[in-house]
């Protein structure tokens, strides 16, 4: 039986929501392995002078935890 964990990451990108979501996965991959999915909980954008300057996401990253008892 596999065990999954979920972490929540806030990220932003000047290039769009898709890139902000990818950045969340990239950041999570630096400290966890076996990422299985990303769920975008919230999206928002920062606006300055009537223009969007950055896209932000609140992402939930699901990853599989290694089963140490199988060793």
C-alpha cells in the first residue's frame, strides 16, 4: 500500500498561470520525489498601472512517500 502526502506551495510568474503552476512543481521537486499531481487551489494576479505584472497560484502538490518497511 502506498502513502501519499500533500504540501501547499505559493508561487508566482510574470509569464502566466501555467508557468506559475510549473514553478510550484519545480520548487517541490527540489525537496520531494515521486510527485504525482498538482491541484491549483487559487489563482490571482498582481496589477500595476492597469496591467498584470505577475500571476500567482496556490498549489497543492501530491507525492508518494517511499515505504521504508518494505526494505
